[in-house]
C-alpha cells in the first residue's frame, strides 16, 4: 500500500515539476521516499502536515514535509522559511 502511495506522489511531483513557474506555493516540491519513524502528523496554520523522507532535486535523501491537503511533499528549508520558523 505504501508503494502505491509513493508511486502516486512521485507521479504528481513529476507532473507538477514541469510547470514550476505556474505553482501557487513558493515551496519546492520533493519526491516522497518513505515515512519517518516516530513522526506524527501535526496541524500548522490550519493545515495537516507530517515530516517524511524525500529525495531532493540533487538526488540526496533528506527530511521533507508532506502536506495532506495537496498530497504533495515539500522541501524542509522552504517549509521553515514559509512559516518563519527558526
């Protein structure tokens, strides 16, 4: 089941990455790899999020943030900047 979800997210990221200039969100998208152990979903600014492992644009695995409302994963640094988290 997780493999199917990962493939779906990867397809969405691939499709959206082709039109980055048309996105409404300033956060970079990242490819979902897997859930992170002991990370629970949380609410921030009225939306549900969860920390996950993603593949950055340079191919390295890193922490990312899954946004439930859009079913997309975002770059962690962009997420922190968007919400002014230090």
